[in-house]
C-alpha cells in the first residue's frame, strides 16, 4: 500500500484519482522542491507532466486495460 506522501488526499483530481480502488495510481511530477520526484537526467523518454500511471501493485491484484484505436486492421 502506498504511503500517501507523494499523492496526499487533498481533494485534487490527480491525487485522489481512483483512490478507493485496489491498484494504486500515481502521475508524473516535475519541478517539485525540495525533493524532485520524476526529474531524472537518465530518462530516454520524458513523459508529459501529470500523466497518470499505475504506481504500485501487490501480488494478486488485477489490471483491466482498454485500448482504443481508430481502426482495426488485421
């Protein structure tokens, strides 16, 4: 279970996104002072700021993923 230190339940959408679901979510955070969180000089690809992602999972937790495409080319 996550500590809640990086995403405190403060009423903001990104910090409370799916807060009561099993899999914990987070989002990319840049330019946080005094502790940079996602500022990494070694990243080959830098995600957009505030991009949601699966943060933490525990054994036995399931994820449902949905992929939306413009067409189905087979």
